[in-house]
C-alpha cells in the first residue's frame, strides 16, 4: 500500500489539496498530519459530483481510501469532522 500525506500547516483545520493519486492506483492510505486526531476517527469519502459518501475508520496509521473512488479518474473528497470543544 502507498501512503499519501495530507499536511495542514500550523494546525489550521481547513482544506488541503493533493495531486499524488492516479486512476486505478488501488491500495492507497491517506495519512493526516498537522492536526491532532483522536485514536480512531471517521473519514467520509466521495468523488466529485457524488451525492453520498462512504465512511472509513482511520487510526494512527491513516485511513484506507476505498478503491472504488480510484476507478473513475474523478476528484476524491475526504471529509474529517472534528469537535474542538469550542
């Protein structure tokens, strides 16, 4: 499996874009750096234009990107929702 890293500068919880994934590049792991994540967290994946997401569980090693999102060459969105307590 290959690891793609999403880095968030200075702990900013906003968006970031990656360009390292290719169509049919199965077995990908998304690892998030620069923000504090709980031991286990949910990541919702979808392709551009989709109306529904698929949820995967991430941990310290990252989260597996479901292969179905790498089949069509469309942009992949990954949503991580964190409660900051504020």
